[in-house]
């Protein structure tokens, strides 16, 4: 069990920007043994790991909570969807998306409720994705359905950049991967069945964009995570 005074001294020294080697030298000169000093560092590391695990757990719970809230909202809307006109439907989708984004930004930036704010922003990205498909369905837009995932991915990337929120980048990668897998299959069957209104040129362009963006953001996230792991 490390000495509490030693732990507090190490913590204060690290907070002041003093290097680990300098702390070792000072403590050894003060009569502390290397084993005791190392145990002090280990104790601080354990506390840091515990706090980091708690933060990750809270973040995951917040995101799942946002998903469940979104599912509940969409279930309520779906139950009354057929009774609504196009204007009401579009208004609900737009105000829901902007409301979650604005509420998340306010809580995150103004109130410092990062986890709750991030969860609302993540929920806004889910609403945006649902809106792409619902609006296409309302106006009977004849298009390959995987293109909707690509548009969803592009919107998620934009808000992820704006808010510097990495869970949305993860969402964008998953959605982009779905599009990359499903797009060629959809185009193949469209060509086989002789469907001419498939906007094949647009779909190929979007597929290329999805592939590039998905792999670029996978690389960016990997570069960010690697130093934290090390």
C-alpha cells in the first residue's frame, strides 16, 4: 500500500509538469526507495484507469439511453404517421433533428454536461439518418436505397467534425460500411433486371465517396486511439 503523502506529492508534481524521471530523483534524494516510489505511480495509474473506465461506461450508457429515447419517439410518431400530412411529417423530422443538435450543443458547451450533450447530438445524427429514408419514401424518390446510407454517413461526418464527437465518427463508419457492402449488390440486381431509372452514375460516385471517407476516418480514429492505448 503506497503512502498517501507520497501519492499526493507525485500527483502535484505531475500536475506542475515535472517529468517522471525528475520526480524519481527528488524522492530518492529524500530517502524514498525505488520500489515505494514505483508503487506510488502504480496507485495513481490504477485510480486513473478506474476513472477512465467509469467515464467510458457512463458514455456508453448515455448513448444507449439516447438510442432508446429515439426509438420511443419514433415508435410514437410511427403509430400516428399515416394520419399526418407531408408538411407535418417534414416539420417533425427537421425540428426533432435540430432540437437534439441544439440541446446537445447547449448542454455540452454552455452547461458542461458533456455526456448528456454528446448523447443528444448522437441522437440527432440518428434522427437525420431516419429522415433521409422517410423523406425519400414520402416523395417516392426512385433511388438505390444504399444511397440513403451514404447520405446519412456524409451528414454524420459533418456533425462529427463540427462537434469533434468521435462516437458519431464510429456511427459514420458503420453506416458507410453498410453502404459499401450493399451498394454493389443493389446495382448488380438493378442491371440484371434491366432497371434504367437507378441513377447508376450517381450511385457509383456516392459509393466511391463512402469508401474513401470510411477508410480515412477509420485511419484517423486509429491514429487518435493508438497513443491513448500506449
